[in-house]
């Protein structure tokens, strides 16, 4: 079951307080759409794009400014807490050698064009409220990360784009797209899906909280009896 979230991207926007995942997206420039034809067409992509990654769908784009940055700060930001982040490689449409890397502190998750489409990897990530640490790379075209850095080798400028948020099976999702600077500005040179879920409080922790609450109630009853 899919549920789409309509979000006005003016500054940083809270996506999902209703879903207990404080995932936000900074103000990339809107008005761009995915190309038609999209160029990424495979069973995994068709099953996993969530209905927001189709040709003509709106995206929010962060573009290299040609000076080592992609302009205004922004990107995918996760609030405080511990979350499971699942990344799924959806495919690419590029003649260049492109790749994706996510740094989670103890190592990296890496996808490239030799990765089987539909491959997924999940990490448990403790966030202190910052932009997720990932980047897209093109050997020929340059790189752009989710934290404000970029470098283009030409002839065009690399870019990072995001779909709208959507909820599927109760989980929050968003798609990230890479444009590798080949000059076509079509945002379809590498695609990754993010699925973010909060890590539940351990059962022992819940029992401890319940026990403390119970002790508080007993204490109040004794005071009243006295």
C-alpha cells in the first residue's frame, strides 16, 4: 500500500512526524521532472520506484555550482535517534562509470554498475541530527555528495536529485538520482532508494520503563495511605 506525501519545499521541511522518522529535505530547486523516456527500465526499478520515480514526475535538484559546492546547503537530513536505513540499487542509464557510496562510520555501502539491480543493504545508523553521509561518483564526470560538496569534470555539471517522500508498508521512502555531468541534465544516471525506519526500544528497556512507572504509582499510594 502506497501513501504519497505532498510537501512544499520551502526551506527545510519535516517529512514525517506522523511516522516517527524526522527525515527532511533541504530546498533544492523544484520544477524539474524526470525525463521521458526515463531510460531506467527493469523489473526491480518498476517494482521499487514507489510511483514517484516515473517519467515526468517532480524532483528536487541540487546542482554543482562549478566552485566545489552545490550552492545552498541542503540534502537529505535525519534527526536525532537510531534508525535502520535500507538502500536499494535501482539501476542506471549511463555510458559512464558511475557509483554510489554511503559512509556509516564503521565502513561503507558501495554500489556500482556491476551491482545486481535490486540489491539492498541495511545499516543501523545512530544520527546526531545531520545530513546523511553519501555521495555519487562518476570517473569521467565528477562527484556530488549529500553534504554540500561537488566537483564536475565536464562537459556538464553533476547533480543530485530527490523524489517526493512516500510511505509504503508503513515505512518512509525517498529516491535519490544522480546526473553524471555528461551534459544531458536528465538525472537518470544512477538511482538509489532509501527506506528509513526507527529502531524499536529493546523489550528490556520497555519493561524497565514500565517497572519504574509502577514503582512511582506504589509510592504515590503509600503517601496517600499515610
